[in-house]
């Protein structure tokens, strides 16, 4: 028997009664999925799982993504479905903020949604807090259904019926890293998605932007596109739309990338922070809302 307890009026709930060491029966899986669709972000406290168990739990909801970029050591060498959101390498060495992989991870301090640069963007993500930060490192989530519902008319007119470009290559320009290799660029060319998308399960429209990947907006020059994404992100980042997760060791968070954006708060880079993430492969293209 699972219990679901809301954590914020806008989004976020805690689920207890699930043991990720064991396979789920279909009734439990459906109850978890229903809570996920209702609350957008769900927290499973105290799940001391292995990476293999993390991947197995993810498979109850879809196929785990294999991160395409191999040059920055952000993909686990041991379990390839695991993306390393960590300032510690797999041998336990603390990494410097100046290292290219750490610089790329620093982009997560801006609002984004995972894998929006794919033709079929990610459905969701699951993040396991193995070693957590106490100097910051909160993960913040925004309910983009509510943001869209309450957009001022001036902003609504600018996004309805319009597409934005999502380019993985924008990351290197943001953080000052060398550009992706030719193979990485060929594997992940830029894509255009509607700025208002309809959720395939709930049918609800939401604002769909991802500021670390959006470099162009249909019909706008580069400066105007940048200003619009900035203005939309600023409007979205209001406390009434936001759940701020304060980590406890071995929390596992699962969120819906189709109707949320998230960002991490800064923390002391000399403090170890070890987070392992799986990302659920998208099952459908973005459909305009």
C-alpha cells in the first residue's frame, strides 16, 4: 500500500510504500504513475539502491536513455544508462569546477528540461541523491501547466503557434567549453519544437522552453529570441509555481520533463555531491497545445 503526500500547492509529492530493491506489481506501478501525472514531481525517500536497481525501476516507466556525449565522462563507464550529475568521478576523486564536464553541469543552474534537444524529447528523469550537499544544491521545479495558464496576454501572443529551436551545441557557448565533436554534432542536430505543447497523457497544454538549449525562436532575430526566453523564464520562476527540493541522502526524485523545468542552486564546489540520473526515452514527438 503506497501513500502519497503533497509537498507544495503547485507540484511535488512524497511517495512512501515503494521498495525500489524489488520489482513493482502492476497495481503499484499504476498508482505511482497516476501520482506522477498528478503531481509532476514525486519523491521516494530513503531508497538505498544500486545503479542496476535504479535502471530496473526506471524501466517500469519506459526505456532508459543512453547519453550520446562521450567526451566529458558524464556517462557512467560501469552502467551506461546512468548519467553522472556529480562533482566526484567514479573512482571517488573530487573534480575541479574548471574541468569541462563540471563546467557543462554548471549550466543546470539555469531553467531547462532534459533532452529537449532530441526529436522525441525525454518523457521523464529519475535522480538518486547518493551524497548530498548541505551548502546548496537544491533542485527546483516549476509547473509549466500553471505558467502557461497564467501567462500575461503579451507573452501568450508571442508563444502560441510558434516554435523554438533546441540545440545541444548551445551548451558549449554558455559555459565556454570547446564545441562538440563532429560526431556528437551529427548525432544530435538542432530541432524545432512548439513553444506550447500538449501532454500526451493528461491532454493539458504547457509552456515548453528549455533556456540552456533554446538559441532561436521562429520569426525572431537572435537578440529578440534571447529576450523572449529570458522573459518567459523569469515569469515562470515565481514561488507560487515552484517546488524546491531539499535533499536527504538516498532520496530518489522522478519528474515529468514534458510539463516541468528544473534548475539546481549553487553549492560549495569543495563539498562532494554525487547524484546519478536515468532519463526516460520519449515515446512521441512534441505536439502543439
